[in-house]
């Protein structure tokens, strides 16, 4: 039998530029009061941030997209190498980004792909149902957009990102699968 824990309150501890730190007070299955720490895209100071979290909104807001991008004839996929301060390493991942207020996931994908790579999204092949990126730490909910793109690759136009992208064929992608610096979602999508 599955037991249920009960969240009692949520409070903002720190409001950052892109992430905010929250604590959730809850009662566990044995009746003990505890506090859980988490971060969220909601409540950040960045223009694309959602409003502050409440117990009703935590885990319910689609706020980001990840893209699995094919070239026009679908012989290659776009792979990005990005320096991530949270790991202090270059990581291998897919293009991704936040959904700005008023945007659909597809509009955000088109904008983010161009901002990060200079490529133009020309066709959305599929949009998968949303899923959590790292449920032990954050309520970030993303959707995967499978698409095609054309154009010339260039670096990101954001001062917050250092991204280098390239088209890779199936064998090149297979060679990346055992790299410790590949983002788990990217590894899963490539398989």
C-alpha cells in the first residue's frame, strides 16, 4: 500500500536570477514533521520566470523545453557542448531552454534553437508529454520536442551561455554515450 505524505507549507528562502530556493514543510508517513529543500524556476528574477511557487503550483508548471534536432534529411542530430557551472565541466547535451510567459513549447523551441545555435527550426516532428528533469532537486517540468532544423551553426548569443554545437551521425553519437559528462536526458534520447 502506498502511503502519502502531506505538504503543509512552502516558503521562499532565496530569490535568484534564474532559480529560487524553497523549503517545503511536510508530515511524513510516521507523522513526523520535516522540511525538504528544493530549487525551482518559479520565482526567479529573470523575465522568463514564473510567479512564486505555492503548494498548488509546485510541480504543475511546464517551464522548459529540450530539443532532439535532426538535420533536414535526418542523417545527423545536433549535439551541444556547454560549460555548466553546476558541474564545473563541459557537458554534452541537447539544445534546451526556458519557456517565456505567453509562449507555447514550440515557439520557445524555435526561439531557443536560434539563440543557442543560429539554426532555424523548420519542422516539429513530435512533442512528447512533459516530464521532470531531476525530481530530487527541482520541480522543473520539461517537454521534449523532436524537430528538424536548417542553417549555419554559430555560438550562443547569450552572455549567460557558452555553447558549441555540431551535427553528428549515429556512430559519432554512439561514441559519446559512455562519456561521464553527457547529460542523462541526452544519453537516453540518443539511444
